[in-house]
C-alpha cells in the first residue's frame, strides 16, 4: 500500500540524492570558500558554469519546497 502511493520510491530518490550530496560535500574545502559581496560579486560568481548549474538546481528545488507548507494528509503522504 505504501509503495502504491509512491512514498517508497520518493524516499529512495531522496536517499540517493542525500548520498550524492554527502559525497560531494566531503570534497569541499570550506576554509578556502570566499565570501560573495554585493550584487557585483554575485554577478561575477555567475560567470562560472558550476554556479549557474547550482543555482538552477536550487531554483528547481524551491519550486517543490512549497509542498512542505501543505498538510501532509491533503497531499497523500500519510503512511497510516
């Protein structure tokens, strides 16, 4: 019954994404991260393709994050 609702598949997708993100985060040297200051600093950072792609991913994620505001029972996420 849980699998019919797609909850299991969604959980597996979230787990896979979490594992990939966790592996990439381990590669980041946070001590070398430089602050981006102001609009011009952001525009300069946007010249980098990986920043453009990362922002694209964040925008896509933000479109689905509004589901967190909804009542879980109304979107079929209850497991009971």
